[in-house]
C-alpha cells in the first residue's frame, strides 16, 4: 500500500473528515463539513486546502521542505509523499487545515474550485512573495 493510500485510509477514519468526489474530478477527496480538505491525485501527490491565511502564516516552514510545493495565489499546498516523514507531515498539515477552516475563517477567503493539480507552474522552494 502506498503512503498516499495509507494516509487516505487513516484520514477517512477521522470524525471531522468524510470521503467525497473531488471538485477537480481527479482522484479521491476528503472533506470537512465546510470544505474540501485534501485531494489524493496519485500514489504520491496530495493537494491540501490550507486557506490563504494559514499558508501566509506558515509559509516559511512550508517552503523549507522539499515535500511541500506552493503555487502563488493558491490556497492549496501540494505534498509529495515519498518517505514516512512525509506521511507524518501530511497528518500534521491536515490537522492544521481543519483548524484553519474551523477556527480562522476569513470573510472573502473563498477557495478557487481548482486545486493545484490544475496549475502548471508549481514552485517547490522560495517564498511566494519573491519573484
């Protein structure tokens, strides 16, 4: 079983998450009562809906790892699950995403329907504020 499949199986048991069809139409998704939280696009790639505010708050930490890729202007972070540490990072970030959507809602912070799977330019390192 791949790390993404293990993560999907484990996260589907969390009481605040339910399996759903992803809005992008690719792979499998998990959603909370409010929004889609994660899209599992392949055996290795997961898009995680963190919110713009959470990405801004934790951007320095997110870009410090090669596991996380950010797209400027997107409220989704893409994680590449290659090793067990990536799996654990995903679990932590899903918890953060749930908290961000439940505790830090921002008026007008509405996600675009498209996750990062639809973006061609994914930037693996560097701050989003940099050119």
